[in-house]
C-alpha cells in the first residue's frame, strides 16, 4: 500500500540546512497498522504531510497504491487524496455549516463511494445516532472526534493517516475511541499510519516504528 524509498526532507535554519528525514526507507502492506513514534520536532508530521502529497520532498520517492506521487500534478494529487487517503488530526476540521450526518458523508460524496450499511455501522459503533441532526459546535470534543473518524472511514480509503487523533481527549476517552477506531479501520479494509507519543495508543497497532535522526527504526509493541 505504501512504499517510501530514500526520502529526504530538510528545512533552512540560521545555521544551515537541517534534515528531519534523511534517505528514509519504509514499507506498509495493505490493511496493516503502524504507530509512528518520536520526539517533538523529529519529523513525524512532516512525514505524514509528504505521504499525503501536501508537501514535497527534497529527494526520494513515495508510492501510494502503486502510484508515484512525484508523477502527479496538483490536480492528480488532490484526486489521489480524495480516493485513496483520509487524514485525521487533533484539530477535527469539521465543517461548521454542515450537520453531523452531512459531515460524515462529505468525503464519501466527493469521491462517489457510499456504503449505507457501513455508514450505519460507523454511526452505531461511534455512538452518533442521536447526534446526526446537530452541528459540530453543539458537540463535545469527544463527539467531534468521533464524527471526524466516521467521515475519514465511510469511503473505505486505502490508507488513513492520523496525527495524534486522540491528543485532545482524556486518557479513558482516548482508550475507548482508539479501540473503536482501530476496529473500524479493519472493517473498512484500510491501512492506518498513526503518529502518537503514547505507548498505550501504539499498543493498538500491529507495528511500531521510531523516527530518530531522520531514520525509522522498528520498535517492540508494549501491551497494556
């Protein structure tokens, strides 16, 4: 599903070029899950943005579903994101003028990929049945995150990129949401690459990798 080869990315600083990714290699199979760990500033979010085609690398290649991102223009990159990827962040990016149900259906409508049975499963598992006619501002932060998760999965993307998706929730809520989230990712048949600082959240993944000094290192999964 995802193949990264010799990927490098640097930023200009007063003392010169600072590399956050340095000839990095990485592979993810379809329908797999990986936790991406690392210190703040190590480049985890940068890596997600590169995979999503929201930023450009200095060198190297990224392939998503067999397609090299470097071969795509801006329009094709937007189409790839719409069809193949979903992004879930700490900031939920819900559309305030749309109801909960319309927010859930938003990306599925854009890529014309709608499954009513899976929508019903998402709404039920995420406890959103009584919230569908409300607007995002009428929901708690935990409920907003659940809407964002439903929206990210309804079109059954090839890969979900999640950046600290439970970072704004308390520990107990984080564990509850993460358990449901990972189960629904499996139901969608999607892969999940998730940035987290929490070993407890990483324990929900099949693999764990540490980004340090521009390279990725496989880490053991700690069970809780």
